[in-house]
C-alpha cells in the first residue's frame, strides 16, 4: 500500500499539471512514481529534468538503462527494476542483457566497465579510487562519460529511494529482484 497518495494528473494544477502532462506525453501514461513525486513540484521538476538531460548525454539509453537495473537491484527497488527493464528492452537491449546487467555483468567489455564502476559507486557510497576511474578510461570512457555514469547512479538512487520509502505501486511488468530487499525498521 503506498505511503503517499498518488497525485491525480487530471485534477492537478499549475506546475504539477504541466509536468505531469509532459510525463504523460512521453510515456503514454503517468507512472505512479511521478504521481508520487508530484507532491513536490520542485522535486518532480528536478527528477524529470535529470531524466531529460541524461537522455541527451553521451552514454545512450541502452547503457543508461543497464546501469539503472543494476542500481535498482542493489537497492532492492522492485519499481525501478521493472521500469528500467522495460525501458532497456525498448532501447534495444535483449532480455538476457538486461538480466545480466541487473547482476552487474555484460559480455561487452565497455558495458562491463561501466557497470563495475556503477556498482562501486553504490556499494562504496561514492568512495571510489583512482584505479576505478582509470578502469573506465581503459575501457574507452572519457571524463564526460565518467561524470554521466555517476549522474545516472545518482538519479537512480533518488528514484530508488522514492519508490522504496513511499512503497510506490509498480505499474510496469514485474521483474524479480536478485538480491533480497532490506527489511524496513
């Protein structure tokens, strides 16, 4: 049961309505996560803006979605795992590639390096070392891409926390978590 009510896009006004209309236009529906975040137009603007900005970045949608499913699984976020698995498939990744990414794995060495870095960022709470950044460089990522990988991780931490903390109902086809979600206190 959601811990916050879902904002009804049809009765929302002002900034909420404008943002929810844009989100609906992009998805053809208004996902529950955005309807939850809409309690704060500032937070919704930040989240939606980050999705848009990173969507225009250098990594590409496929790699962004592969990072997202790894981060979702690490954080026990069933909502983001379901959503980003569907979006990853839409971006051209196979079901097998998305399942591997969820575990932090890829047959592609470049993708593997990005996932390894993303995992290190999450597990070490940003405390990565020079060798971690050098591994990205060795895989062909420049400094712009390194920052974008970190930005994808940060955005996904935000969305994971929203969905887990507020128990947002999953409105995408479910995907099983590989790691057990932490138990709420």
